[in-house]
């Protein structure tokens, strides 16, 4: 990591970089607390936090110098000392991830420093995962699969969407997950058309229902995602027909993904296939994005993004259909790009399962 940091500092023509984005802080320092800043200089790296996180930072941030501050005035004083010690004349700041008020405070307090606005300086390096990162993502995916199969044994008539979410959370924690990577999406019947349907305590499972389960697991900071559809008893033929259309297109996309494939080529497959169905106008536009410390990070697979999928990147690949007032469907998996092929990290069955 030290060489990557030095290369990044040099490439951006600054003397140091101040990190305010929580996920970038975890990426470079392994710190997982809520309140901290990181200063990366050419020869020294600093984790700046308060007494609440002092012990945690000592344990997690090996190779970083711990600076503990009490309040804003204390921060300004200590930060000034660090800049002086490292002869920082030009400071890089991620303009996409800093509170405007704090940005103004820095400029006002350090008017002898030249500030350079950077745009997500760690975006490229975070896209390529280390073996340790991949291992954690795989663990998150394994827990998601176990959670899905656990839910198949539990979901029954009379349960509410909220009941399903409670069981989901319990299984994730029991299997070793740290919680959700995003708010779980649970929808029954007409609510399956809502891509961000939150669990409702007043919506209940009935026989013949079509159910959407879309959730992710956080494991030691890294994330997974999984979307599946299930039926309770014999699902209505209209829903089954809709699901079959989505499933066929999704499997073509999933089976077409490969190393060094252009984003636009994969998206073109999606557009070509959906135009051949009667549901063409009901598919949502997104088919995937990068994944790692954040649920959505890196780049989105869509037209206009001139980029290839390269080895050691991890993506969520998924498609959704939404017919307002009727219902919808979604399938999503986590995919690792390898040197010669891909590895699908979520392995729950994709056929429509009836319970």
C-alpha cells in the first residue's frame, strides 16, 4: 500500500492527501470506526481521531501515526503541526467527499497552503481487489447464500415482510456476517415492482404469492448482494411468464461476461435481448456496477462508460423489471473477474423456487 500511496501523491502533484471518505479511510488504514481523518504524506501516514476511537486506531492502523484531538481548535493546531513537519505546501482533498463547511474551514485556517481538488483519488486502485479483499467478499457472498437458503425454510403464509426481514437479519448474524450492506428489499406481489421496497409489517404472505428478496451482507467491511424471486405455492402464470423473460436475458448477460470485455458490449447484449420481449419498456436501465467496501463503488456498466472489466475486479451484475401496479422481478449476483474467465461468487439457485 505504501508504494501505491506514494505513486498517488506524485501522480496528483501534491505533497500530501487528506482523506475524509470513510471507505477510503478503511481502504488505506483498515480503520473501521465512524470518526477519523487520514493524512497521507510522502514519508509518514497519520490517523487523526478522538479518544473514543484511540484504542481501536492503535490496533487497526499499523504503520500509521496516531494523532488524538479533543475539539476543532485542537485539530487545527495538531493538523498545522503535521503539515509543517512534512513540509506540505500543496494538499490534495477529495472534493467529492468532503463537507463544504469543513472545506471552507480548512481553507480559512491554512491560507498558506495550496489546496488541490481531487476527484475520488482512490477510485481506480480500489477497483482492483487484493487477495485479502476478495477473500472477505467471498465470505460475504457465502453468508448471503446461506441466508437465502435459510429463508426458504422459514417463509410461510401469514408472515409479514417485516417478519421475513427480522429472520433475514438473524441468519446473517448467526452465520458470521456483521449486518446488511444495504437496506434489504422485500416485496410481495404488486410490491415486487418497487426496486426499493422496504419491508412492511402490514403486508403478509399468502398462498400463490410472488416474492422479491434483494439483500446484501457486510463482512469485515466488505459487501455482497443477492436478488432472487420465490413463489409460495403455485404462482400465477402471468408472474411466471414475466420471470422467465427476465431470467433468460439475465443468464445470457451472466454467461457473456468475461475478462477485458467492454462495458458497452455487455450492455449491448442486454439491450438486444430485451427488445425481443414484450416487456422491453419495463426493464430498468442498470445492469451492474463495481462492488467492494461500498455497495456501489467504482464504475457502472452502462453506455458511454469507456472501460473494460479487468482481472481482480468485483461486480454486482443484475437486471430488474418493473410493471407499476402489477409487479416486477430482479436477479443479481456478485462476479469476480479472473485472468481467463469469471467466477460467480453467489451461488444460490436462480430458477423460480416454489416453497
